[in-house]
C-alpha cells in the first residue's frame, strides 16, 4: 500500500532518544531516513544493554531505529562534512541534536545547508533551545523532568519526588519535532521554502504540564503530589482488589452514582459530602478509604466485569508482559516481528497510507557504501575515505 511520506528523504544526525524517535515516526509513515553515525561506535544506545537481541542490537536501539539506513561518517573530517552536504542537497528534512553552534562550527549549520538547499527543513533538538541562559547545557530527560516541574507532582504526597518509568520528556519532544516537521512541510508545499525548527526538551516539558500548569497560573497555588490520585477528580486512582489493582476513573457524578451502586453502597451518591465532584475532592480523605475497604473484598476480574457492565471506566493495572500480550494489543498489531526482531508496532492507523515496519533497525554502517555511490562517490573514492577513517566499513 502507498505510504504517506514515501517521497521524503530525512537526514538523521541525532542520537539516543528524542531525535531518533521523531525520525522513526516519519519512517513508519514512509519517509526514507538515512541515519548518520560515528564510525566504529555509532549511536550510543547501540551499547545500552543488556538486553541485546540475537543480532547484537540493544533493545534500546531497536526501540527507535527501525525503517532506517545507517551511514557512518566522521563529521569532524572535512571529507565527512562534504558527504553530509552532498546528502543535504537532496534531503527534505534534517534532524540533529548537538549542542547549539556545534554543527555551524563544522560548516553544517542551518544557514550553511540552506544555501545549498533552500527547501531544506532543519530541525534542531536540544535540552534548552538555541538561546536563553541554559542554552549551552546538555539536555538529559531526568534532569528536564526535575527542572520542568514534573517530578514535583509525581510520587506519593509524603514521599520523594519521582521520575516517570519512561523517558517521557524525550518521547514527547520527538513527537513535537515530528509534528513541527509535518507543519513545515505543509508550509513548504505552499511557499516552496524550508525553515528552521528549534525544539527544546525544557519547553516541551512545560507545555504538556497542561491542566496542572494551568491550575497554578489560575490560582497561584503551587501544585502538589497526589500519588496515584488526581488533583481535581475523585475517585480517579487505582484501588487494591483481593489479588491485584483496579484503576478507577470516575469522570462525572452520573458515573459516580453507578460506581456506588456497583459497590453496593448507593447511599454514597446521595451523601452531600460525595454527591458532586467538588465535594468529593474536598472530602477525598474520607471517601477513598471507604472505597478501598470495599474494593479489597473481591478479585480484579470480578470488579472489572461488574464495573464495565455498569459503564464505569476502569481497567486492571497490568504489567508490561500482560499489556503487550493482551488480546487488544494483538488485534491492533502492536507487537510485530521483523527479521527475527520483536518490537512495538506503530501507533497510528491510517486507512489509505498505513504506518508500517518495513525493516529492522540497521547494523552500524550497513548502508554506507550504497548511499555514497548513490550521491556520486566511486568505489575508489569510498576506499580512500575508509582508509582515512572518514567512513567506516
């Protein structure tokens, strides 16, 4: 079937997570992505294990580098810089995540490449953006979660601040980058002009604080931690059943009434302390223990069946194996095996131009020679570049 972005060439100079995640999203939608890596070592995440797959690739690298080609180039060498320029002349998009000014000093900055290709969309991903007092600091997801306020609202009220279980600042930055690139491509289709995109992990982290940030800006009161509870909705948290946990997400008063009836306590819905959501928020310290005492009497499966039948939003708190092997995940093809490697499938489902996994993540430098020949290098020139350490094997 056709792919939505099959006419696009993306030059990926990024490493680790945010940039590679963005380029994987574009690759899943059909873009051709050429990943530029350091000869000999490549993307750092190639060594971030165990676990490693049978082909030697780390699980971390596999997670965000499918559907790509790998070319090894020493960017510090003038001949390596010439290779990147040759590729940039043909590219639609370039993504990089070096510290501000690094690629400009190598003659590979936006203005340098724009002169060669005015239609180029050049996306820079950094920790703190291209300007501001922190611009030259490297960006690390956990530090961003700390400085961007996320850790202050994650964890139990009387416990320490916590990070999330996934590098969520990196992942969401990758999604913002991919979305911005698509917007820039749309503008280019109208104007014929490329543009520069400046994406900062810190900005992204602040942007998706969403209602929590809005609550502070409206009230002036610093948000606090509620553990697995919700600041403004009750009950909206997991409860321990007899053999596991059930996540309850009661979003309105009608759902609360059905929830109470399912717990055989319909009188709670009429109690003025709990009849409305603002009242439940005010009296959460009274209500939550009452719910917990009832929920502990029956196993997870019983509660899920009863609550779903009553139209109460809920779900079991699954571990990762259970989630990935669930009938829903299987129905949605969310786990796929490509060339013997199992990986999480693409999330978007497009009817005419579906996102697909066409190739497993590449071994280091697997496509160097083929792509160099494609841009005009002869076998003799490639051999010379290898001998000089400009490209790898």
